[in-house]
């Protein structure tokens, strides 16, 4: 079970975007994350008139390692660690380690 999933609110722990928060847009197979508005770089793209794509300098979100982010705990207003526990009915859920709040409530 992955500790960070698509749709989670996260905070960046290190690097150029340290301290910024965002939402996970995609979790890649190699364990990297695409986060909306975080780790954005300039890419030079050649135009393609057949696909109606303009050329120029475009902003593109690049993947970042999951080890550089942590789940954002809205109640405590800080980054938090995630654990996994099994409930009485046998279902495995993620929880915040600081206050034991369960994240996977459906």
C-alpha cells in the first residue's frame, strides 16, 4: 500500500519549492509524483502545425521523488508522517501518526 496517493494534499520538505503545498496529480510507477504547480520548469518546444501545437517556451510540471514530500495535516497545520494499520474488519487504512486520524474514510 502506497503512503501517498493521487489527490492527497502534500507539502514539499526539501529543494527549490520547500514549504509549498499542492495536490498530487499523478503517482508514477517508479515512485515519483506529479504535483500541481510544484517543480515547474521551462521547456523549449518545437511547434507542430498538424496537431495545432504552438512552439515556444512552455511551463511543464516535472516529477519529484516521494521522499521529498509529506502529507499535509490540516488540523495541525504542518507536515505529518503516514502509517498503515489494519482495522477490526480486516481493512487496511492510512493514518496520520501525530493524531491517529484515519485518511481513508469512505
